[in-house]
């Protein structure tokens, strides 16, 4: 089971080193194998951006920016190196309970992969156990693992649902995600900023629309 989880959510333990390249041959876009090298490469890239948007990368306010951004990426994109097996370890419990378990209002921050700008909001999760439940604190950690990557909201929603399905083998899983996207909020002239809603249902939640409605009603409370 745990191997499937790794495959399922694209866990890469430093697969900087495994030759995941993107076809460019100038050397600068290849991932580097070492963490310090990777940080230096990001800093160089940020300096390049600064110089090419009309800034002076050496002025006082910007001189530390490449370093700050590189360190920040380490944190906000930490989901690539989070080990999903460790994450759920020792947190599965046998129970006899087959009503929905609902965890609402999980705050998340992610980065849109199209613009590398934040999107953020709340995730709401329900599952109907078969014979196992997961420790309450682990559900937000699962959300965080997928949020701290370059994402699209639709894929993040599905990945969260599939991971819970894989780990717990429940009778059903429902995930609803609300997101405000900076790339649409900052650009254009419109002053209303609709939140995007995505959902992904598995098992009973896909088959049974009353169950689905019950979950949606719970979210409005
Ligand atoms: Zn975007």
C-alpha cells in the first residue's frame, strides 16, 4: 500500500538527481543534485529576473532578496520532499464506525503553476470509514503536502482525495476546495474576485447524491 501512495502522489526524494530535465541544453534549467547548488541556482535566477524587470539587484533593498526567495521556496514548496509514508505512519486506527467523518475549514496556501503566484483558501474533507480512521491532525498535513507545490486547484483536490482513499480504503471520500487566486485577483480590471470551487468524490460520495448533499449542507453551517 505505502509504495502505491508514493507513486500516487509523485513523491520524489531529491529526484533533482535523477535526470528529470526539460529538454533545454544550456545547463541553467537543469535541476541540480545538491541542496546548496539548488539554492544558488535559484538565487541566480532571481537576480536575472530582477535585472530584467528594470531593477538594480545590488541596491540595498534587493541585495538579500534572491537569498530570501530561495529560502522561502524551500518552505512553501516543501511538498515535493514530504514523505507521505512518514506522514501517515502510526496514525491509522481501527474503529467500528461508519458514519461520515468531516473535517472542515482547513486553511491552505498553494502556488499556481501557471504564474507562480499564490492561491489560497480552505479545504473541506469527508470520508466514510470502512474499518480505519486517521488521526485528526493528519488530514491538514495531507492537504499541506499537496498545497506546498506548484499546483492547479483541480489536481490538488483530486490528489488529496486519492491519497485519503489509498490510505484508508474508506467507503467514500469527498473533497471540496475553495480558492482565491492571486493571478486573477492582481491582473485585469475586474473588482469582483470570485472564489473557485473544486470537488472530487470517490466511492459512496460519487454514487449517492443524498450523501453528497448532506456533506454540502454541512459546509454551509
Ligand atoms: Zn495562475
